[in-house]
C-alpha cells in the first residue's frame, strides 16, 4: 500500500496496489480466521463473528476516512497514510502465539464417544483390504444409545455420533479430504452466491437512492453496515447456545435466511421512497449479518476445526472470483437496462439459487450420514 505513493502511472499501481497489496491482504486474512479454532474451543461461533465483523467496521469507517484524506491531501499521500495504517497488521500477527502448554485437539467438529470411537477403530483395522466402516452394524447395535456432546453440550442421536466418529478417523487419510466431500462443494457454491449478493447491495444501493432522486446515500450505506455488524456479533453468540449449535439447525437457519434475503432483494423494485428504502436496507443488513455469522460455524460443522483454515482458504478463493466478476455483471446489467432493478432482480435469483444449494447440502448431510470423505 505504501509503495503506491511512488506510483506514477496505472501500470505501476496495478503492481503495487493490485498484486502486492492484494497478495498480502489474502495472506493476512486466512490466519485471522483460522486462529480462532486454536484459541477458542467452546465459543468458536462468537469468536469468528467478532473476526468477520472487522470487514463491516472497515466498510463503515474507511469510506469517510478516505474521503477526508482525499479532500485534505493528494491521492499519493492517501496511499501513504493508509499504508501506515495497514502496517498494524504486523502487530496483530505478532500476537498470534501458540498456546502454552499446547494441547492436542480433536479435529472432529464434535468430540466422539470413546466407546464408539474404539469400536470404529477396531472395525477399520480388522480388514486392510476394505477401509470402509461397518456403519450399519454399529448403528444397529447402538440404535437406542444416546451420547453426550462434549463440545455443544447437547444430546445427539447415535447415527449422528457415528458419522462424526467416522469423519474424525477418515479425516487423517487426506489433508484435503473436504475437496471430495459434496457437502463442502455445495457450501462453497452457496457462499459464492451470497458474496455476489453482498457486493451488489453496497454497489447498487447508492445508485438506487440517486435513481429515486433522493440524497443521503452515504448515511444509508453506513447504517446498513452498522446493523450488519451488530447482527453478526449477536447471532454469532446465538449459534454457540445449547440448541443452536447443532449442524442441522445452523443449515436450516442458513436456508431460511437465504430465502428471506432473496424475497427482500426482489421486493426492492417496488421501493421508491427514501423512508421505505431505509427500512429495506436495515432489514437487508440484518439478514446479511445473520448469514455472515453462519459462514464459519457451518464450515466447522462440515470439515472440523482442525481443517477449517485450509478449507476456508478455498472459500475465500471463491469469494475473490465473485468480487472480481460480480461488479462487471451488475454494471453490465445497469448499463444494458438503464435501471438498478435488473441488477437487484438478478441478485435475488442468485440468493434463491443459494437457498436451493443449501437445501441440497442439508439433504446430502441427511442422506449420507456416514459419508466416506477420506
């Protein structure tokens, strides 16, 4: 960022700001998310929600800061000052220290019953030629057994516990086991659809205000970001509660939120006054805060805490692709139709597609309770 101060043309700015700063930003983002699974054991959802809300705070504060710096100084000086602010990432990275003493963590999303895990291990080691598990026999033998979920502190069925035990064993067979898991692939696709809708709201909302011959677009965007931040933290705390920390509950909440956001996005074409648009934007910020608070907890439910860092890197790769092509799509729709309604309707369709993908993800989880992802 600071090197952009010396940029004299757009080509040099592509290198300093686009390539160098973009690469550094990506390398700094992944540890910030994955470190939460190391330091937090029982409140991962709340911790990850606080981390994710940093992006919302930036969206709320930095536009005003950038405008002030551009008004008071030149573009080059603005790059230099923001580069100095960015250097604080070094201080934050220095605080990411290993836990002392280090305790070996169970990579499974939920700790398994010792007896069930032991029996699973014996079944697996009894035949070298067939690494599959006799899940049906174990489930029949322990059909009526209920085990205590030590991580979420809730009662779960034996079928669910068997699946978690199997995942904890097969996970060690491949570092990138989740790339062969259809549930994970569907999850990444759903997040990509959501990322497209997220950038569309903040890109098209000011245009929507101006299209209706109103003013105050900056205030509306800031209030939307503020509501989103509050909902991220509040709902992140909810997902750590006794009932809501279950995987099926979280996936159902994600599905409902996608449907609600899609309906609200589609209804934007009927809004033509500033007051109603303000209410619309606040509701949209609330629903997006719910969805962002679910991104990390649902991922941990799918791949486990130990693999969350690498798995989240592929999620962010998908988001980067959307952030690259998304503005091109929405801008093209705006230029072609001459109104923001086309962009909002297309985005609403993407949210409904995300809801369908989430339903398929939940169906896959139920249909394949002991899927072999190793």
